[in-house]
C-alpha cells in the first residue's frame, strides 16, 4: 500500500513539473505558430491593397494641382489615426533618398534592410519580431511605384526613376494574434 502511494506521489510530482515546463514553454516560445503568422501576412496584404487603392483614388479624383491636399498627407493622417487606436502601425516611406518630408525614411534595422530589398525589386519583405511588451508582431514592407503621371506634380525627381521601380514603401507592424 505504501509503495503504491509512493508511486502515485512520484507520478503526481512528474505531472506537475511537466505541466509547469509546458506552461513556461508557451510563455517563452521563440516563434509564434506558423498559422498565426500566415493569417497576419494575409491581413497585411489586404491592408496594403486597401491603402494603396485609396491613395490612387484620392490622387485621381481630388488632386489637380500642387496646392491640393496630397494623398501622401492623407495617408500619414490615416496611419496616425489607426496607430492611436492600437490596431497596427503603418508608415509611408521614401526610398529614393529625396523625401518630401525628412521624417518619412527608414529608421531602424528592419526598415533599412527591407528598403534595400525593395530597391532590389522584392515585392514583400517580412520579419517576425517582439514588440516592447514582448508580444509577437509581423514587420513587413511593400513597394510604392509611381502609378500615375500626376505624382510628378509634387515629386519631380520621380521622373528619373525607371518605370515600375519603387519610389516609396509602406512599412507595417501588425500584432500576431
Ligand atoms: C499635391 C502634391 C502631391 C502629389 C500629387 C503626390 N504627393 Fe506624395 N507627398 C506629398 C507630400 C506633401 C508628402 C509629405 C506628406 C507628409 O509627410 O505629411 C508626400 C509624401 C509621399 C511619400 C512619402 C515619402 C516622402 O517623400 O515624404 C511617398 C512615397 C509619396 N508621397 C508618393 C506619392 C505617389 C506615388 C504619388 C502619386 C500617386 C504622390 N505621392 C503624389 C505631395 C504629393
């Protein structure tokens, strides 16, 4: 009987220890589940399409002269509002080396490396990182080409960029849930 109780006791201790390790493992995992990353990548692609469609639409319908409110400024205001609500961050960046606003440039390691890849013709650059609170986020970057002749109204140097090449990029940081 005592031996039996002893065995049960050892079992219980092993089980409790194992549960503890499994819990620690979940808290300290070094990569998020692949399916969660996939879902987040899809979300970034959807957002990218919506934002770019809006910028082109605004430029097409509302911007006629250099004095009109540019879609670039509308995008900056929109991204600020979305960031404040805690959904995700997005930033419109220059990749030509001659930004309209000097704040719109790559400013950390991921962005600098991603801009180099975008200039090399890559269409989607991504990296999983942890944010300041230790939560996983998907960092991503997509190119912005000169899609309309009108863009040159305010960015004259876009004229020197080969057709289809990126003049800008959008940098995303989206929580992986
Ligand atoms: C009416 C003038 C105007 C037009 C037309 C315009 N932009 Fe801009 N663009 C701006 C201004 C002003 C900013 C700076 C926005 C800010 O940071 O508040 C800007 C910023 C940008 C940026 C961020 C990098 C930088 O230079 O600061 C990109 C990329 C960009 N525009 C791309 C485009 C594209 C592509 C088009 C054509 C679809 C376009 N712009 C048309 C005025 C314009």
